[in-house]
């Protein structure tokens, strides 16, 4: 059984790891076109070389995704699938190895999730991590029992078999991160212990068939040589080539888009952000003028955003662009709505209506392109793992209407933001577009707590403008993942010019992150916070109090709704 793991604190709270820190490439999901609003996606891009992949079997650990990220940093395609995923779903990926993730269950409990039979039948290397190791022990004839003492946090791993390929370039002892309450009481036949800790006599085990189990978590930063262990498994045990590159991704993505779209038409939802910009650029290079970009001004954008977005697109991307003014339409749809999930779904439904209406004017159009990313999918639908929990619906994932007639093209559906930025730079997009901070699809609607009104929008736009202005003046914009203002539904008593006021409370949010799956609140300088607060209460009518959100993710999310 695995306990929750806290993410490692960033080395520098004023610095976020950017694409320059990770030599990784974008990756895509292999899927067939299924009609309806099933996304059209592509597989791992390896032109002129054998496809290869490491498959992570997800048992519900909140950090299963970290395993996939660590593997992708090695230029090897990696995909996260549920423990009950059928072989047919992953066969085309040509798996070179399997990694079994951690999870919250205990293998001796009734209905505890187990690894599918093909894990053992395909005779490729397997690495079990924490609960994954216990699954190996249980299924292969060993015995797992509650530990006499829980092992949570730092431990020292002592290597007993220095000849094991897992331990190449590792010292005989090294710090690791443990998070479990169960232990291996009896190893399966044919296995031997490879390493131990003070509380785990069998901290690592393995056999002659290249099946290994680790009780520690190599995917977290707390395990000093964890990335080396994963590297050894991928290259020395699985014999991967590491041929998954960004250039290959772009080349093969263009081929697949051409094949999937054929001579049909595509409309693309653009927002000015890097996600929609990269998607539109990829598709435009593949099919040219059969792509039409649609920019919808839903009234939920930041100050001057509509004009600036159109200017950047027309000056740099030279695409067909249709501008749709829909402020009244969206605000009418949101009137009286206070529930965050209802807001997201209402906005998603209205977006699709607008797109379908505009598509009808263009003649027969079959596809809608979107910049959906992996964090959106994970938080909205948990589509990759039935063991994971839904956090919230993203308007472009779980918020889409079931009756939608357009098929989706989502080539970034299984990418993280830093990977998308790498693709954008490779495609030659301007830096102002590539490095734009993420902005939520539902816009300012989910940064207004409660009902969205024109008055509240005006207040929030003014406050947010000040936040952006001061962050950029302090040269911190590129170092922050996101920084913005939230208009709460709280009012408080204040005093201005000897008069009593009763105004709104504005919250400021600024975070550092690598991929939005986890985030830490940014330690902004006090003088900067003071300037932001002073300007907001003095320049924005209706606001008399400003607070700073110092909550990390988890337990909070980056957005408030």
C-alpha cells in the first residue's frame, strides 16, 4: 500500500523549469478515428526507425504521471494506461517494457487491482514500483503482509547485488523516498533480494527474466539516484534506443494529420495562447488553406486581449481567421450561474454552438482542432486510469456536448505545457506567443467567484491588468507559471478618505510549476506585493482589500474554480 507523496520543493522558488531544462519531446496518443467527438490523435513520432515505448500501468498513484515524464526525458515514448487496459489498446506502440505504478490499495484486500496477464505473457522487462512491486510478488507466488512499521519519507538504500543492471553508476548506499505500509514477506520463486533498507529487508528484488520490483519511488526528486535507476531500466534492461525526438514528432504529425483529414476542412479554435497556436500551425502546415481559424470574443478575455491576439496571428501566422463577437451571447448563457462545473459546461456548450454555426457558413466542415493538454484530460475525465479521481471538468474535455457533430483533432492531448512550448519554438513561433502564461479556456468566468456580470468583469479586468503590469515590470513573467487576480464574492468593510467602504476582496495568485500537475506558490517580493495591492485598491473602483494566495497544488488547484 502506498501513502501520498509530497512533491519535492523547488530549488529556487522564483524560477520555474522551462523547456530548456528538459530535453524531452512532445508525444501523442495512438487512436483511431471513432466519429462523434472522439479526438483524432497521433502516435509516437519515430520516422525511419522502429517504434518503441515504455508503458506505465497505473494503479492510481497521484504521481504515476511523474514516471511517464521521467521516461520521456530520456527521449523514449511513454504512455500511462489503466491497469485494466486491454492489450489491443497498446499493441501498436510496440512496448519494450512495462512499469507498474504505485497505488493506494493493498494487494491482499478483496478486489485489489492486479496487473493484466499480458504483462507476463509478452516476455518483456517489467519494473514494479511500491504497490507495483507488491503486485508482482502477489501474482508470481510470493507473499505480501502489513509491515511491522510504516516506512514513509527518507530512507537509505543499501545495494546487495552491485552487478544488477538497475544499479549501474549508483553508489552502494544512497537516499531514497519510501511511502508504504506493506512489505514483501516472501519473494516469488526465482527472485532474489537486490537491495535493502533498515525497515525493508527486500527493498529491491529481481529475477533472471528481467522482472524487478522497487519498494522506493525513483520518480520523485527525493530519491537522489532515482532517475538513474529508471535510465538503467529503460536502456540497459529494455534496450530502448531513445529515438523519440521533437523533429520526428513534427514530421510524422504532419503526415498523420494529412492522412486523417484528407481533402476535408478543419476549423481551429484560437485564443492567442501557445496551445491553440501550436495546434493551428501544425494543421496549417499539413493542409494549408483548408484550415480556418476562429477567434471567439466571449467577453471573458483580459483587457485588450482580443485586439492583441488578432494582431499577433495576422502578422505572424498568415492564416484564414474569422472573428466572432459573442460577448452578449456568453454573458446571457452565464446569467444566474454560480456553480463552477455548470459554468464550465455552459461555456463549452456555447463554444461548440458558435463553432458549428461558423463551420456551416464555410460549407461542409468535418473537424474541430483544439489545444487540449494532458493535465486537462487527467483532471477532467481520468480517461487513462479508472483508478484516478476526477478533479474538475475542463470546458474542452468533459464540458463538450455529447451531440457535437464535429470530430475533434487534438494533437497535443497527451502533452504537457513545457513540451508544447518546445514544439512551438521548433515550428518558429514568436517568443511572445510561446512563452505566454497559460490562460484557462473558460477565461475570467472561473476567476470570478459566483455569478459573472459585466460589472464584475470590469473590476477583474482592471485588477488583472495591474497584476500583469507589475509582474512584467519586476521581470518575473517568464519565471512564473501563472500570475493573475481573482475576484471573490466576499465583501469587507474598509476606510478610504475617512469614509466607510464596503468593497470586494481581490485575491492574487502566482505559482511556479513544470506542467500544472503540481505547483508551488511563488515567493514574490514583499515590495512587489505591496505595489500590486496599493494600485488595485486605489485604481479599481469597488475593491478595498487584497490578499495573496499561498496554497500549493495539491491540496489546492491553480485556478480557484
